């Protein structure tokens, strides 16, 4: 073992006792500090978050190497105080070890069985697009805010898989759930929760985590009520939804010693899929509309391509390959919007030697996705909105290796195929029907592209005018 004494920990700024590198951190936008530190210390460095050492990986080459070639070693979730309290190791996103493996396997199989990535879910999304278009039309070109209705519309797609039904956009209980989720996503990315994660003992001073847990309790009790309601109704031989499929498995496994198919796991799993299936896709679509208003010349080219390829028919996934420009615009929206700049934190499953550095087992690892989506060695204009990043000189769509908004490897987003389908169908269906403009008196040049503060980067609230094209 003499060799390991030569291996160093990754470099990083010198920490202060107790508080570590807290004073360096931009607590509202920690990813910005992390990007700056990577310029100074390289693509792998460590930062002291309070008493805990965290390793940050940045840049396309380093992240790809870690998540693909060392996927197993970087495949755990750290025990982050707020997520441990929220989910207690249950569900899929923040669970560990065997629980995670079992839940992920079950989720991927069941989602596929209920049509994720297939024609059946395409029809569900298209039906939802029609409801959204009607809502937009009801404003008759007058300014309105799209956040709530966009969240509701996207949420309905995952709800239809989880529950086998959709909610009305005015349903007060549904809107309450979306408010709870929105508030939690914002709070979890707030300075107070960042401090709580570093110093959980100070929780009594930083009341925000109490609000997060209270919101979770309300969300969980709704899920419990809804699936207990299913328990009496569903036909074991004909499961109609994700929850039905889970209840079937629960009955099959009730005599085994494992507790993977417990009610507690179901509630956490459904809430994970509900939040993950709503938040990122709805935020990306809101970025897309904001960017179309900001860059009307891009909007026009997308509309022209839709007219040429689809005409007045309903856009479908099959059209995507014939619409390289639109596809490039959607990819560029995802790259530019950079919804999850620090990814979801990882942890090492064993002692790892990576790029000649020693990283002990159980170390929290930040995969700085923003550093890949803005990597200067990979993109011609990393800080600009530029659909040409995804087009070759003939105007054909090109895949870019450094496009990884869904992360990579074992812990990558389980709903990637669903999200891609939703983004394309919602975006093209809306763009076919409307021209998006800022409210009267607002110049497109003055639209604010600064993201809001939160765990995900959402656009600041904004109003749109959806002007019918016919």
C-alpha cells in the first residue's frame, strides 16, 4: 500500500476552521463560485462546505471519464441533510444501495410498460398540448403569465402515467401540489438550506427546512390518499397505472423479508417522479418561449420549418428528423438554460483513484454540468444562445458529445426519453399555433435572461402575448 501515500487529495482553496470555504461561496449561486474555482484549481478540486469536504468535477473530459468509466465508483448519493430528512433514503432520486437499484429497475420497466418513449405516451402528450393551446387562446393575445399553466400541463403527462388520469388546470388540489413543489424547489436551492446542509445543528435558526418538510408532508398525504383510493379500485390482473403496478408488486412481495415495496417507498417514489417529471421539463419550455421572444429571427425560422414540414397537421415525433433547425433550437435551449448547473450530488462507493488523486469512500462529489454545457473547448459561443451549435454547414442536425443536461452513467435521469418527447411535442405544437411576443411597451431586447434562484435554474417570472397565427 506504499503507493497510496504518494496520491494526494484534489487541490483547493485553504479552508478556515469550522466554516471551511463558506466565505468564498456565492450562497445564492454556488455553481458560479465552483466554475471560478475550476479555472484556478483545474477540472478536479476539493472545497470545504462547512466541516465536510466536497470534490468538484468540471469540464467535459473529466465528467465523461468519471461518470462513464468510473460510473460504479461515483454511483452513490451523498447523505445530504435536507434530502435525508425529506425522503429518509426512500424512493429513487436520493435513495442508496439496494433500495435505489430495486426502485430504479422497477421504475424503468414500469414506465416502459406504460408507454414511455412509445406511441401511447405520444398521444397523451398531444392531448395535453391541445388543452394548453386552448388555455393560451383564451387570453386572446393579451399578456399573461405561463408558469402555473405550463407546470400543470407538463405535470399532467407524468400524472397520467402514475395515476392513469389528468387534472383540470383549475383543480385547486392539483394547483396546491404544484405550488408546494415549486416552493420546495426554490427553497432547497436557497442560501438558508445550503447553510442547513453544512451545519444541520443550526436548523433551529434557519427555519426554511421546516417549511420544506411541512410542504413535503402535505404532498405525501395527498399521494397517500390518492393511492389508498386506488387500492380498493384496481384490478390486479389489469394494472392501469404506475401505482397499480407497484401495488401488484407489493402483494407479490408481502411474504418476503425485504421491504422495498413498502407504502413509504411508494410515496417517496411517486413524489420523486412527479417532481422530476414536472419541474425540469416545464422550466425548459418556459425558457424556450422566453428565448423565442428574445430572438424573433430564431422564432420565425422555427415557424417556417414547422409550416414546411408539418403544415397544419399535428406535429409528431416522426417529424423530428425532418426538422433539424427546430431540433437544434430545442437542444440549444437546454444547453443555454442549464437547468441543473451542479447536477444532483453524487458520492463515492469506494476509495477511488481518479486522475492521480485519492478520493475516499463516501465523499460527496459535485458533477458541475454547467461547466460542460459552457465548456469553451466544446462550444463555439458557450455564453451565447446559438442554435448553430447543433447544425453542420449544410444545416443538418448534429449530435454533440458535450450535450449532457440529463447527466450520464448509472444515475442519469430516468425520464430522459419522456422529457425529450415532451419538449419536442409541446414546443412544436405551441409554435405552430402562436407567435410569442413580449407585452406591449416591452422591447424584446430588454427581456431578462438571468435565472431565478433555486435548486433548478428557472426563468424569472415573465408575461407573454400569444398571438394566434391564423
